[in-house]
C-alpha cells in the first residue's frame, strides 16, 4: 500500500518535470517568435533613419563647395560648370503640385460629401470600383494618357487662346495628370474622415431644420477641418514624389516657370532623368542625391504631421 | 434661398462625381483604343529582335517576364516579412502600446516615401555592396516599396479582429504565438486583398526599378542579370521618335492596364464578399 | 437532457497523459476553490476592484451579480488573467488556486488558463470547422493522434449536448451553426482541455430563451465535475441555478454567501434593495 503511494508520488514528480519541459519549449517558441517579430517591426523605423542618413552622406560632398542657401535659392543649373541651383526644380515641383491640388480639392471634397452624405448604396457600388481603378493605375499609364490626350489638348485647344505657341508639355499638363492621380487618395481619405463623424451630430443639425448641404457645410466640413487639412498635406507629399507620369508631360526645362503654360522640371523628374548617367562627376551625383534628400525630408515631415493629425481625428470619434 | 443652395450643391456634387467617372473612362478608353490598334500576338510572345528599336521585328516578352519575376519574388518576400509584423502589432502588443503607435507611424511614413527615393537609395546601397543593376536589386527595392502597403492594409483588417476570438484561444491555454493560425484564418480575405494591392503597385512602379533592375532585351537567367519591366518598356519606347516603336509602348501599356484592371476587379470581388462598402 | 458522464469510458485526461503527462488537474481534494485575498485592481489609475476578499466554493455554481459597471466581468477576467491584455493595468493582492497565487508573475499562464475555461458572452467560434474547434485546445497541448482526437471531440460534443445535431457535419465551418449551437460548441471546446473551473460571462445573454435554458441545464449537470463561476445580469437566472452568490457594487463585494441565504435573508441593505429591483 505504502509502496504504491510512493510509486505514485514519484511518477507524479516525473510527470511534473516532463510537463515543465513541454511548457518551456512552448514558451521559448513564443518568446523567440516575439523577439524576431519585434525586430521586424522596429526595422521600419530603422529603415527610415538609415534612408535619411544614407541620402545625407551621399549628398554631403555638395555641401563642401556650396552653401545650403545657395543650393536652394540659386536658379543656375549648370552641372558641367559646377553650378547647382535647385530653384528651377523646387519651383517646378511647387507649381505642378499647387495646380494639381487647386483643381482637385473641390472636386474630391464634393465627391466625398456626395458619397458619404447623399449617395444611395447602389451609386457607391459604381463609384468605389471606379476610384479603385484610378488608384491602382500605374504612374506610367497616367503618363501615356497625358501624352495621348492632355498634351494635344493643351497644345491645340487651350494654349492658343493665351500664347502663340505651346508644345503642350507644361506645368498645366503636369498639374492635370497629377491631380487625377491624387484624386482617389483624397476622396478615400475624406470619406474615411466624414464617415467617422457620429450620426448624432448630423441629426442634431437636421432636426433644427438645416438642409443637407447646410449640415454638410456647417457640421461635417467644419468638424472635419483638421482631418481635411491633414489629408491635403498627405496628398501634396504624394504629389511631390510622383515621377514617371510627370516626367512624361512636364517638358523638363531647368528654368523657373512663369506661368502654367511654361515647361517645368520637378525634382523627381530630375533624379530619374539623370541618375546613373553622370556618376563620373562626383559633384553631380551628390547634387542628385541632395535632390532625393530634399524630397525625402519634405515628404517625411509632411507625412509625420498629417498622419499624427489623422490618428487623432480617428481616435477622437472611435 | 437655402433650398436653392441645396439644389445647386447637389448639382455640383453630381458633376464632380461625373468628372471622376469621366477620368476613369477617358484613361481606360485611351489606353485600350491606342493599345488595341498596336497589339499583336508577336508583341507578347516574342523577344525584341535585331533592329527592334528602329521599328523592326519582335515583341516585349522580356518585359512581361521580367516584371513577373520581380513582382512574384517581391510579393512572396513582402508577405513573409509583413505577416509577422501585422501579427506582432495586433496580438503581441497591447492596443494602446507606444511601440505599436510608432511602428504604425513609421510604416505610414514609409508608405508615403516616393518610389524614386527608394530607387535612388536602393541604387546607392547596391553600389555600396558592389551590385550592378540586376533582378536582385529590383526585387529588393520593390520588396521594400510594397512592405508598407502590405502592412497598412492587412493591419487595417487585423485591427478589427474580434478580441473575443483571441480571448477564447487564450483561455484554452494557447500562447500568443499559437494564436497565429486562428488569426491568419480570420484575416485571410484581408491578406488576399493586400496581396492584390501590392502586386498592382509593384507591377506598375517604374521609378524604383529604373536604377535598380535596369533594362535588357533578353530574359534574365540569373539574379545578377538586369531585366526589363513593363512600365519601363512603356516609358522607353514611348520616347522613341519612330512610330512603330511608340506603338509597342501603347501595346505594353495595354498589357499593364489589363493586368491592373484584373487585379482591381479581383480585389473588389474578394472584399465585397467579406465586408461591406469599404473603400 | 442526458449527459453521458456516467458512461465515461475514457477522459481527455487519460489521452492527454500519453501526450503530455500533465494530468494532475482534476481535484482530488477540496482545495479547488478560488480564494481571493485583498484584491485591488487599477486601470490607468482608476480603482476598478476595491479590496476584494471572497472564497469561491468547489463543485458549485457561483453567481456574481450586481449592476452593470460594478466590476463583475473584470473580476472574472482576472481569474484567468485575460485582464493582462489591458493597457495600464495594476493589480495587487492574491488569487489563490490550489495554494498557488495565480497573480504571481512567474505563473505559467497557458498552463493556468487551461485549467480555467471561459464561456464568453457572445459565442465566438474560431474560424475553422466544428471538429477543429473542439480539437484546437487539445492540439495545442500536444495531442496529435487523430483517433484520440476523434474520441475527445465526440465525447465533449456529447457533454455539451451538441453531438446529435452536428455529428454528420463535423467538417463544416463552425460559424454556420445557430447562435445557441455555437455557444454549446464553445462550451465543448472549453471542456475539451479539461478545466477545473468554468468561467461564464453572461453566457446566455445573447441567446434565445430555449438555448439559454439548455445552457443552464448543462451548467447544473456540469457542476458535478467542475466549479462554475458565472456573471449574470438576470437575477432570475441566479435564483434558478446559483448555489453561492456574490453581490458586487461599484467595485466592492457587498455580500457573499449561500444562495438561499443571500436571496431570502440578505444581510446588507444594498443587497436587499438590489434584489427588490430598486436599482439595476
């Protein structure tokens, strides 16, 4: 009797240690997997930092001979003579982006309000896929479309009213193409913001006798103002980095444009057109890397600001 | 007065939405029309022959295959890297964790960085390691480019993952790692749409592969050879002054557009099957 | 409802003991009760549970009652440490189970959680087949043999009174079951890992009256082998099935005791008012 009890106790002990091993094995797996995934997760942050540092180091040589102010504000772009004034490219980027945002902002706001406040679900069923397609089309396709339709239109129909001759490869063409490209982004961001507003807000307004548009204007738009601004900033940063489509329709003349019917040369187009070819000139390579650095920094700052605002907006109604 | 304003705004909104449609149709129609006219069987089944770039024989099979290689490999790599990240963000970390906040912000920022910057950065890295423009370079840069897309869109689905299911598995004694099977099954539709989205972005991106995978008239047989891609086939051939070469650009654009349209429709089908009217 | 516990020819324990020889969780003494000592719980500085002291008896149905927001569910989630996933959590005090403090850091959570099953408010089948739902827990804990799994699945689906309804479609997705069936499936899933304690968080509130009656009957039958702790909103349910009652209000335990005593002769003024329906 006693023997069997001891026996029992012993097996129990054995079992317990075996259990401990089995469980440890599972916990080790849990911990290792966690550690590896943690590294992957943090790698994003590392990548951002490494990119910044890498671009800075690569563009450092240009600072040896030129000051930052000179690089940014000078309009002289003669790489072979060692003159690197980025003003034409910065101006080109700004012009194209401003034109794009100006015409697309009202359209995307109206569309988003229409879709969230007015449209029946069957309308959405057609509009959403259309926006999907617009968002999914590659940059180069927009470029082809621009050269097929927009360039001839500007050159033959639009520009003759204002100037004697235009090739069509202009700020305007860039603005139009770029606008269509950021349209789906803006609409989807706006829709997200509008539909996160609680319905009670709208009900409160309509039950006071406001029409739908008055409600949209005074409640929906007003309440979502920070979100709208953040979305616009985000869209601007997207627009500034767009490369191939812009390259195909902007004309690529390194001069500061004076009107929307002048050609321009945005920063991404500069990089794409010249990088890899001029590596024999270290200063030139550094200058192009500096261009990438400008883009990187501006996009980074714009993105962080707008994302932080958008997170807050999202959270405040969640 | 206020009713007049209401009517006017309704009209404007209607017009705005029509304009959106107008652009979609205009783009798709222009590409289809121009592309169809230049399309032939040879285009998609033959490699560029001698004198191809002055308008002689051949097709752009090299670009189609090159794109498939790069997109296929980077999609697989992207999935392998981003699924653990999404899982970690949503299961290992608590919902209000600082780490999760910063990581999400970082991925959102990476998503916003232009592909040309990825390309330039990737190229300097390749030079640093002594790599030439090659399939491998293209795969690496495109993988980096699509990881944020993968993570963002899967994360959106995973964040709405019902907590109850996790609680249920925990209370059966599962470790956090062991819930992965359940989590993956639950967010499978999200993974599918994220994959389609990423493929679409990967196949259409020209700026990142411009410096990294280069261009070649033959199909690469190893990772260290350069490869042509569809967007670049469009871009380079369109800049040619010769009509026949330009036509090939349109045909390549048609192929690219059709691929993207199919991806978009598939994505729509999957997401409409599993969720409601979400863009 | 007939529960085939008597013709229990095997148990998961026996099968499990071949895979992972961890079979010491069926209580063979009467220490299976949970004993809460000076439990305080804060979430982001808010005092949610205030100095709780309570003994939960073995092999009985204990109902935690009280108005919503009184901390019942939080207490329940503390029992199996699901509360851990809340940000800004701070707990002190002890929850003793088998002479071990389950709140102590180095307690193996997975081991502990298996011993404490949970049936949640809404049935939440895992995104897999009916069979896999029940087998999931056992697979995690190391049972791989298909034959044994078959036996376990059948046994516990019978225990949850679901076997007859689903035996021909074990491989269909669990979400196709009705809500009531899903809840019984969740119960079967919890039972399959052989817990000692079953926590039920308003397990019947999402169900239709007939399904909730079925679940209640199951609980009454199950208390032969398990200690059941349930949170409930409906006093009537508590009156029907509770052996022991804990009344909570604003994070404190106002009164706890035998059901008959608490319901018929409440000692505290607040309990009396609550039972009379003066507030809820």
